[in-house]
């Protein structure tokens, strides 16, 4: 659990720095105390769903982006992309690879 708290905190800090904010600015925007945000960013405390939502809203990211660095910033806020991801998520690995091939073919430069 401690590792998840540190990872979450690191991603909050990374998103905060991406937008060029101080801890104080994010704390104010998310309606949190400066101390609470500092403890979140170092992984010293857990957070509630309500706090996750406040942070995501303030940082203008989907809450899932505070748990993984593998998503391009703002990707989950693009509704059409979210729809496609949800459709693909339940497929078998071979079906996902097949769809990946179709996407690769569709994105190849036209000659």
C-alpha cells in the first residue's frame, strides 16, 4: 500500500509541475491544505475518492491519470478515445492484436 501511495503522490507532483504550479496553488485550487498536499505528494498519507476527484479536476486530468504514467496527459478526457478503450478492454489478447494491426494499417502514410 505504501508503494501505491508514493506512486500516486509522485504522479500528482508530476502533473502539478507539468502545469507549472506550486504546491500552494494546487492545494488552493483543489481546496486542500498545503500540509495535506505535501503529505500526499511524498506518499505519507492515503486519499479518499473525493480528494482524488478534487485533484484530478484541479489538474484537468482524468482521475485514472493519477495512477499511471503510461497515459498521455489528457488522453482519458477525450470521450471518443475512452469509448474505444472500453470496447477493446474486454477482448482477448489475440483480438486486441488483430485490432492493433488494423489501427497500424489505417495510420500508415498514404503513398
